[in-house]
């Protein structure tokens, strides 16, 4: 009899605790998504928002019994605004995860908040190598500039490009691109003869391009952030740089799929290196591109959309692993080490660095069915961020 009461008591206790748990779990799981929806980086916000919506349309808005709610905020790509919004999202909205971050200064501004509040922060766009070192709660699903730049510096000297001038936006990712391209090219017997930096905000490329013309390198290597590529391309060709015998090579940020089709036939033949092309010929990517375009008036997804889409997957999978329980440390543990087939190719989240390991592709702009695409012609597999091994 006594034994039976004990068992009954234990069963009651289990019921009570799971009942309580069930109650807590009915509260929505909140993702605070901070993106530049206006201002110079607005295309990044538009692309990532569309990708997040597509992910949720395809995978539902309930994970392990929890309703997932996205709270979208526009930081206009000003880091002070990003910081204030993140603070409000954590303190007032009690978000379980912070995500988005269109530019490096925005991600950096929020890193201390992620650390103090133990909130996982998924960087879907920003790409300076050191971002993941700014907080142990940061996980990245975009890429790093060292990943992209090193691949191009391996390709260039094998293709007659020995003397290069570099032109980068003067902040984190540009400085990474400049440094890693230069070091690798030197290692391969080439040389960067001049390193030029243009301001991030409202750059005027004309005086820099004039200088490049005078220097007459084999090629100009360019990094500018997503959204600024079309302006560089236009001025490069308007000034007849190609006719003066100077090739244009770049990270894929420049031949951005968001703008590529409007760049015109001048862009044909430009070689870039990157982790994602909308022309990636896998079944998973064909499905992704088709469904993205269908849901967004034919807008072509770019690499920013890819970072947002995979970022959602990483969050969903982590929540599944915790059985629907939030809590920063458990979620973070669920994000580390994830391996999956992304539309960009196979990827994994390195458990040590929390950074993405992925293929880097060499691509050339080609015309197919009347449209311009970054067509992949070579691949370097499973590239870890070279910025982390230094
Ligand atoms: C960045 O600010 O880290 C950034 C932004 C846009 C890019 C690449 C890097 O295309």
C-alpha cells in the first residue's frame, strides 16, 4: 500500500512538472532579427527578410511544440541603432536568439550584449573574420572575407595575373580581403603593388580608378560590400580600364546576384570567388532559387539570402535538439557542430570557432537564357576561415 502511494506521488510529481513545462513551452520562441531595411545596405535586409520568410513557409512556424515568432527591426545599418535595438529586444521582448546583422560594425556593437545576456547571436551577413571572437555566443552562417580572398589569390597567378592593385572598402571586411589576398598572392609568386581603400559610406571610385589606370597592373582586385558592386563595375568599364589591359577580379560581393543582371554585358567574363552563386547547379539550390523567386516577384536570391536561410535552419535545428527549451547555453550547444547540405553546398558549423566551414567556388560571369549568372568553374572544398589559424 505504502509502495503504491509512493509511486502515485512520484507520478503526480512528474505530471506536475511536465504540466508546468508544457505551459512554459506554449510561450512563443522569439527571434530578434535586426537588419538594415533602409539606407545603403537595404538590399541585404530585403534579401534576408525574404529568405527567413521562405524558410518559415517551407518548414512551418512551430518547432518542438514551440511557436516561432520573428521580431524584425530596422537598424538602418547604423551600429548605435543596432545596439539600442538589441538591448530592447533582449530586455523588453525577451528574445531567445538575436539574428541578422548586415555589416560588421553592427555585429560588433551587439557582441557584448550577447555575452552578458547569454543570448545566442546568429550572424547571417557580416563577414569580418574576427566577429566570432567578439563573443562566445556568436555563430556565423555567412562567410568570411579571408575564405573568399585566398581562393582568388591562388587562382590569379596560374592565370597570368602577377601584378595586382587592390581596392577595398575601408573597414573590417575590406581590410581582411586586402591582407589575405596580398599575403597569399605573394606566397604564390605574385605581388600587390598598391593597396587602395575607399570609404564605406558614399564612396566615389573615380579618383581611385584613375590611380589604378596609371599604375597599370595586370588586374584590379576589388572588395566592396553587397549593394555597392554595380557602381564599381560601371565606373571600371566607363573608364575603359579593361581596354587599357587591366582585368577586374573580385570577391563575389561585387558581382552580387541581387544586382548582376542590371550590370550589362560589360560584366561578362569577370572572375570572382565566393561561397554562393544562384547558379550553383545542385537540386537543393534549384529548388531554393525557384521557390525564392516565386515568393518574391522573381527577385533572385543572393549570398545574403543564403546566410539568412541557413541561419534559420541552424536556429530551428538547435531548438529541436533542446526539445523546444530555450536557454542560451543549450541552444548554443545545439548550434555548434551542425552539418548539413545547404543550397550553397555542404557546410558545417565548426564547434570550436562557431564559424561556418564551406566550399569556395571560382566563378565567371556568363550569359544563359538572356540573363547574367556567376557560373562556377572550380571549387575548393571545406574551407575553414583562414583568419582563425593565424
Ligand atoms: C560586412 O560588413 O561584414 C560585410 C557587408 C557586406 C558584404 C560583406 C561583408 O558583402
